[in-house]
C-alpha cells in the first residue's frame, strides 16, 4: 500500500464517524467539507429520536474531537476538484474557497461577527433567521473560524466601503485579498459521505410551500424547535410570530410518489415527524398536532414504541394523503382524506410542516463523475452489492457512507461510517498490494 | 395562420357567444379558424373503462375528418379539447385499440393530427406579450379570478397544457389584457361537472365553494374556458342565493369575451346578455362596452 492515509468527503455525522475511526486506528485522514464547518444536517436538528437526546449535545463532542485530532486534517469550505489514480494511490485535487479570513491568525473571538453591520437570510436556519455577512454556521462551529459571504459583503460589492470586520479584528486576520487555494492530496482510500438534501417543497405546488409563509419543511421546523434556532426554541409561525395552536404534519411529501416526486420511501420521516409532533406538544400544551400518513414505518429499535408514545400523548394520526393547502382567513386550509373513516378532512391550520422527501445532496452527480462511481436510478451512490457489499462502491478503494447512498437516520449513518472506516483500515493495513 | 377548428355541440347551441367571441378574436389576431367541414359530437366524456372502445368512436371520427383537411385541430371548449387530445394520444400509443376502432369505422386514422386549445395558440403562437401590444382597450381595474376547472389541465401526463396545481396560462392571458388577476386557491377545483344532470345539489355546493373563494380573493368576475363550468358556476347562482343568505352574485365570463372586448371588437353575438348573472353592469362600471 503506497499511501497509508485516507480521505473522507463530507463532514456530516457519517463522515465524522468514518474519519474518527480511521484516525483512531492510526492512519491520517483528510476530511473535506463543502461548508465552513462540519456537523452536517445533524447540527441543525433539535432532538434525536427515539431517546430525545439533544442533537447538538451529542454531536459536539464528536466535532470537537475531529477538530483536535492530530491525525485528521480538516479541509472545510473546500470541494473535491479532480480525482486521479487508483486505490492505494489516489491523487485528489482539492479546491478551497477564499474565506477572506486568515484562519491561522484568527482566534475565533467572534468580534468581527458582532461588529459586522449587515445581515442576510441564513441557509443554516433554512431562511427563518438571519446571519451576519461574516459568519460561522453556529456558535459551536468546528472549526470556529468565520468566512465572509462575498456576494452580500458591502466591502466587495460597494468598492471597499465598510470593512468593519477588519477594523475591529484584534489580530488582523481579515484578508480581503485572499484567493482560493488548490492543492493535491495523495491518499490510499476515499470515503464518500456527501449526505442528502430535502426535496424542494416549492415543487409540490399543491402544498404551496415557498408561496405561503406558514407552510414550511421539516428542517425549518427543526430550527424552530432548536434552542439555538431563530426563535430560541419557541414555536412561532413565520408569518406573524404567533404560537400556532393547530399544526398539521404531512408525511410522504414527495416520497412514494413516482409521478411527481420520488418513488422511494425516505425512511426517516415517520420517526422525525413523530418526534416533531411530540416536541411540539411538549412546548405548546394546548396545541393540537395532526399527522397525515400513508403507513407508519417505524422499524427500528425503540421506534414503534416511540410512535405509540406520540399517539398516547395526543398527536392525532390520520391515515390519508393531503390533497391541497391554501390560505384562507389567515389560516392554512388543509384538505386531506381520512381513509379509516372514509371521510374528507378539512383542517384550518396555523402551521403546516411538510416531511419532504430525502434527495441525494446537490453535488452527488458531479462528484460521482469525478470519482468514476455509479449512482442508482434514484440518484444515490450505488453500492457494489445490495446485500453483501453495502459500503463499497464499484471502484476499489472508494467506499460509501451515510445518506448519499440512500436515505438513512443517524444510527444507520453512523454504523455505515464505521463500516466504511473498517474497510479503509483493512485496505491501508495491507502489507502488499493485492 | 390557418387552423382547422372544431366548435363542438355546446358552442353551436348553448355557448354561441363563446364561439362567436373566440372566432372573432382569433381573426383579429390573424388566426384563421376554419371550421371542419364534417364533424360530430366529441363524445363529451373520455371513457374511464379501458375497454370501452365504443366511446372512442365519436372522437376518432372527428380526428379522422380533421386528418383529411389538415394537421392541426383547434378547440375552444375544455371538454372537447380534453376528449380529443386524450383520444388522440391513446390512438397514437395503443396500436391494437387503434386498429379495432379503425376496423369499426372502416377508415384508417393514423394519429397524426395535433389537438390544440385556442389558449395554446395565444400563448405559443401569438405570445402574451405581443398580444398585450395588440390590445385596443385595456381592461384596467377589472379584478378577475381565472378558473381552469379540471378537464383543461388533467391528467397532466396526457393534456400537458399547464401545471395542474399552479396553472398560469389563463392568469397570464388575462394579465396581458390589462386585468387585475387575483390569486385564487380554488382555480383548479372541480365545479361538479356532469353531476349537474342528476345531483345538482352537489354541483351547487362545489360551485359555491369556488365562487366563495373567488369573491374572498377580491374578484368581481370569474373567467373560464369551459361551457359546463360556466353553466354550473353561473346558472346555479340563483339557488346559491336562496341557500346561502348574503351570497353576492358574480358574473362568469368566457376568456374569449374579455379578449374580444380588449381587442376592440363588439358584437351582440358575443352573448353577454345571455348570462344568468349579467356581466354588462360590471363592464360598464369599469368603462368597458
């Protein structure tokens, strides 16, 4: 084995697990993440099912460990540009976007963010909150170093006016001249853990997501639930900040719908919807939560019991699809079917949460071409064998982990991260190339 | 531009104003609608049973006659358009059924004709922007609710005219005429359709919900491209008023009637006087003929 080090692409929980396992086996790891900091979607979540552990609280020890690990080189704000070579000897060109902050000098004091006078909608808050133009994704960001959003920065857009961050930075770390950086890594094995995105709710026209402010997607609701979110963990609807008393959750929004959405089951929505409805009830005691579902798929350890608990605590489950959502008299009118009573249901909701389908993350197709690996008909990375080689891609030395290979929840993503790491370690430990 | 044109039964009887205003508007825009020399009823429903081939005979005959005279066939009525377009697609794609129907008719229809709606011609051939420039009398201040109904849009895989959940074509047309187009959540809900024949109270309920929604959106007129929708929405308003105290009546127009007015064409033949809820008062109030 010529290069006894590995690369992990994607810094979500699956990639983090893979990187830590490989590094703890004594091999060097380069962890490449597109965003300024690691943690992935798990950093956006409120609590996790079925134990209701706080997501940030169980994630942060892992991200911090990655940040401090002497065997892990963290390449955030970076993307894979080109991949050459074969297993044992991959040459990977990585491109790092300019942060306009010298991270070597930056102490992470946060003064620049405090002093920056400009705010824009935050992607991390799914548009429900704002962030400064110089920002980190969250206060627990690893690395805790900010980047400047050039597109919205007045210094860049209005010919050098402003520059507040540079004036206040105590260590002169702001570097408006910083350029992108391209370098090459030589690694023996690669783990691809690029995760998922949500199906854009705007595409489900009959539900009005994106048009009506009180129709939101499930990650937006996570941000409302989260203590570190835009409302400080209070459930307040976007249109007017009122506490919603009638909340409708729509499962399978785009999933199991081959004609207009995706054909597959997104696997995690039944569980997180039960969790969201339950947490809503915990926060708004006199509120009513309704869940429209096709089937409840709760096949995991403690999962069925968790859904039963949500039902017992007063979440009303209605078996049927929602046909249409539209605004009427300040409410979001939800038309659905309750197939068990055989009746049409009409609910005047204050807030509607769409459990939109899980899609492979945006860059999946692009990266697949660079790596020369396959994707399946749904666009997820294809494993070498669906039963017996679940973490191997078709290309030797390239392994798969997390939701990029198919929708999965945290325990499964972590398990697959560990499995991919075991494969990498086994490959790197070989004395002779096979 | 010369196009073969299928008026259909309703436009030749109950909805003459729809036909006259549509034909006159098209002519003013340089679209020559030439009526098929031989035509019969389109069948009026597309059969739901997959083996009900007999119901496809009538629309196939229409298409057959069209094929002898040209390669396009334009309809104005949503239902005619729906039935002809779906039948045509089925004949194109299912060879065995086409053969059986051809045998029955003792003629050979190939499936080559393209079925179009006048709205499609206005959007794709004229263009709404260009149409806006041809407008003589802008319908300024007229607040309209575009009502699509079901058959003009669904099933999307076969009709494909516009997004069935959030259609734009009527909205954009009316906007190009200068109307103020209201956002209207019931724009593609069903009016009750043929239930008008046997369970008219269902039609009344469904149509009432549509009109109530249009009124709540601030509309002062509803605009449609379907004679049956027009009938259900317009003629049921007497019953609605009796049933729902406080119900405000609202005129229901064909898009072609407004198009003709905007293009500066006037004629008694456009049938404005034939509506149950007379739209002329409203039009006069808006300074329109």
